[in-house]
């Protein structure tokens, strides 16, 4: 459909910046206008990247948790992880009807990873714990990069 949503956002920002802001006289109104322009730019970035980033994060989380589940067969580390990872985490691949559903699933998966991080001191010293920590750090770095790109 034309115009594309990002084009609409750009048109609103342009009109706001070039037609409305020059007419503002109070410092407060100018600050609010600048904040509004920032919000429009943020909205545009979210529209352009959020779906792809959420799909990317979902895949990373599922691979990370699947790797953790593989370690459940590994002696002490497996026993320590058993209590942290919920059995009903959705790890199957599927089509996403909405960004909201994908975001909610990512939140559930992220909470499982957070529980492992919180309980990690109990895992230290177990075979494979250092490797698992490295995998968690890789995920956190990738997610931080995505969040940074969205924040602008």
C-alpha cells in the first residue's frame, strides 16, 4: 500500500519540523516539539526493524534454551538446570500472526534465560557451565545490539 508507513511518519516529522516548530515561541513548546520529533524517529525505527529483530531474537532464544535442555543429560549441570527451565517453553518454529504474540513469546523465553542467569552461581564448577555462560553472553550482546539500533 502507498504511502508506506515509514513515508507517513517522515511526512509528519517534516511538516512538524518545518511548518509547526518555527511558529512555536515558548521554550517549553520547543522542547516538547523536539521530544515529539524524537518519538516519531523512534517510531519509524521500530516500524522498520522491530519485527525482524523479534524474529531474530526468538530464534536465538530457542537455540540457547534447546542447548540448555541438551545439557539436562549432563550430570550435575543437568540437575541444576532442570529446576530452572520450565517444561512448557515453546521451542517449535512457527509463523507469527502478530508482533505482539512474538514479543510475548520472547518475553517468556527471556525469563527462562534470566532464571538461569540468576541461578548461575549454583551451576559454577559443573562441567559445561563456562560454555553455557559464553552462549548466554553471546545472546545478551546480540540483544543489546538490537536494542541499541532501535533506540537510535
